[in-house]
């Protein structure tokens, strides 16, 4: 069996460290959510516009297959929590506006879609993979911030923990 080069081993070790050090430590972390992005309607929207509500922010891209699954879950929950003080936002990360619009036409959103075409906000917040969900409690504090898919049950539990 051939051994991995020292460069390949270095990349593997660095990746493993990022996964280990990054896993589970982002919930409850101090993330500055003081940003505003243009929506597809041309309106500047920020999560801080929804203080008093629990806010779910979904970072996604059209090429991301798991993002499509998460989108379906969020659509159902947005309907379920529509009258319970929970706001949902979708941030398209790193794609041209035309690509995000085309996807949204084929897969309608029940909530505002914000455009982060250059991924500047996603990068500043430390979004490491897609989909990533950010949940803010009613005071605007980070309750959850992790990459990966969540089931409806997991997301309902997290929303309740955040005050929904």
C-alpha cells in the first residue's frame, strides 16, 4: 500500500483539526449579525429587523443538493411557525443574482431571499459549508450556528430553545 505524501497528510490533519475544533462549538457563540443584504425585491434586510422574533437564517447555494433538502424542511416550518413570532431568511451565498433568481423561480421561497453574491457576509460570519443555519433568539443572540442538514424535529427543538 502506498503512503500518502507529507503534503497530503498535512492537508488531512488540518482538515481533521478544523472538523474537530469547529464541531459543536458554534452554537451560542458570539457572531456579529449586524449586516444587511439586498433581497430579491431590492429591499435591504437584516436579521436585526426582526428583534423580538426568533430568526432562522439559511445560507444556501443552488448547486448544493443538501441545501435543496433543507429548503423543503424550512418551507414546511415557515408555514407551521408563521403566526408564532418566527422569521425565516434565506441567504444565497456566492452566486450571481441571476443564478439565485432562476433557482427561486423553480423552487419558490415562503420567506425573503437575500443576495450575498460575493459571499462577503458569509465569509465574515465564518460560514464553512452549505447549508448552514443561524438561529437568533428573540433578543438577537445566536442560539445556533452550524453547517449541515437538520430534520424538522431537530429544527423544531432548536426553535423552542430559542424562544418560539
